[in-house]
């Protein structure tokens, strides 16, 4: 990751109006760039002058150039800067950036844990939903052509494994297996057994959490491969995907209980 830092100075009496400009038009272009990760404005008030810094984080030097052009070291200015800035510094600074924090990673881990065992806003969890599911109920389809609970659980396991394999560097796993493994026939799932599926789900949970423990937030902006999605996109998708199917499992249980 690359951090770009621009510096400017104003008179104290111009500090508030210039801050308002920087928080709006002065940083709007950064936010529109594909490779921009974050935008911050720093202000340091002094008796005789006020210092401003725009601090932006970028996925790569190429991403910086999408905003600044090939001459990425050259500072860019706006008409609103005239008559306000005390000088127009010609260059900005760029720094290689190494993230140590894992706040966002830990938040994803929290969501996965709550989704699995409860204590979340909707008071539902995979563990709670599956606790009273017997093998016969697990493999029963509520109506012909509608997936059983066992099929849904395998489907969730598969996409969790896609994330794990991507994180392990297997860039071809999804494309080479999705048609065959996305949904397995009930006959194959019965061979695994309901307890076996529950164990695989538990194992996928443990593997994802262990994997996240070793990562910092930089991992989220990495791509599965040059033309692929970011791990942030995929991990968010896993959480949303499981929540969706958690609700679906509840509906399947209700339909079957009513029809019996």
C-alpha cells in the first residue's frame, strides 16, 4: 500500500473555511478513484499559521497515478486554493505503508462467531437453527425441487472453502469446482451423513477464524488474483451468504413442520 501526503498552510483566520473546502471538494476526487483505500485530513492549529495535510492510502503506485497522473510526485491544486494557501508546495510525499492493525479483520471474525453461535442483533445462529435438526429432517426437501437443509449447509460449506482456498493461494479452485461442488446431490450428501456435514461446517468455521488470526487489515485489500475480487469483498459475501441461508433454513423447517 502507498500513502500520499500533501501539505499546505493558511492564515489562522482562514482555517475553518479551508477545512470545510478540504472535507468536501478538496478531497472528492480521491474518493472517486478505484484504487483509493482511505482519505484523511489532518489539521494543526498555530498562533500564526495553520497546517493542513491530506493523507490518502492507495492500493498501489498505479492507483495513485489514476488520480495524480504519471507525474505522481507533483502536487495538484484547485481554484479555491488561490488567495488562501500561503505557498504552493510543488511536491507531495509518498510512503510504502505496512499495516499492523487488524480492527476490520477482528470485526469480520466477530460477525462469523456471532453468526455461528449467536449473541447477534437478530438472536439467530447456525448452531441454534441446526440443534434440533434430525438426519431425517436434514435430508427432506420441503417441496420437490427446493433444497433440503443438508443441501443448503453443504452449499455454505463449499463457499467457505472457496474463501479458504483463495486465501491459501489456490486461484483456480472456484472455477474448477463450482459446477460440480456448488450443490451436491442428496445421495452424495447422505454418504457424508448429517453429523459429517455438521462437522465439516464446524471445521470450515475454525479454519476461517484461524486464518484471520494471522492477518492484518492489509489482507482485505489484496485480490484473489490480478483480475479477481478483493478478500474484503469475498469475506463480506461469506457473512451475507450465511445470513441469507440461515433464514432459508428457518423457512424450510417451518414448511416441513406444517406439512407433516
